C-alpha cells in the first residue's frame, strides 16, 4: 500500500481488480480546498487511458510487478518467444501483450517484460531503436511540398516519415514511444 502522494511514472496500481500504470501525475494545491493528485492511468491489459483524480494522502493499492530483462527470439506465428536473460527460460507472449512494441522488435533484441503473479502483462523497449530502411522512394532535389519528408518502410514493416535525402539500406534511429525518425546511424 502507498498513498497518492507517492505516485511515480511507471508505477502499477491495482484499482478494483484491474492493473493500471501511471503515465503522468501532478500534485495540485488549489488556493481554496484540499490538495489532490491529478493522474493519467493506462490499463496494462487493454491499453485504455483514463484521467483519475485522487485526494491527497489517500491510500492506493500498488501491484507487485516483476520486471525481467529478456531477449526477443522469434515469432512462431502463434506468439512472440522471449528468453529470460538469467534463467534462460522461454516465455511465449501474445500479440496483445506485446502491443505496439511489435513495430520495433528485431530478433535477439533486448527488452524488459513486466510480470504480475507469473503472467506477462506488457513489454517495455528502450526509448529508441536502430532499424534498417528497406524501401523508400528516391527524394527529388527541390521537392519541398511535403515539408522535406517522405514515407519509408523499415525492416519490421513499420512506415515512418524520413528526410528526403535518405535512401534504401540506411540505418535510422526511431523513437519507440512516438514512431518518429530521430536521425541517421553511421557505423
């Protein structure tokens, strides 16, 4: 048990039998009345995001979430196979559990899998990943009608917007939270 004053980003709460991850929170002390905590919560199973307000100091039930470092091995058509980095146990995760991370997963990539009571609940990726551009149209010099970007498909099948100068087989850094192009990677 914790109080609403102890909320932190990433903390998982158990509210009415459902698990909710804290995305954002703000302590508010109005000029009149009691202080409260305004929060944005995401249901870890469904992905639904809601706004919830707690009175200051109210007890909230925290969920015991075990985060494990795992390596993504492959997709067998029925699920995504991950291997625990410490015990070498393999776990199969459904596409619903993996969620949007599927757009950034490459074989042998490190990820953090959150477990609650032995059940995987979500996959956490690093803030950015390096992906190879597999197809993009050639950019024409002087074509600025689209703000200097063009669509490109990366090796996971995700389509992102990249600058006009990028060509096929270029490695790029992509933000896993927004899907934005962050820059070209030179090795």
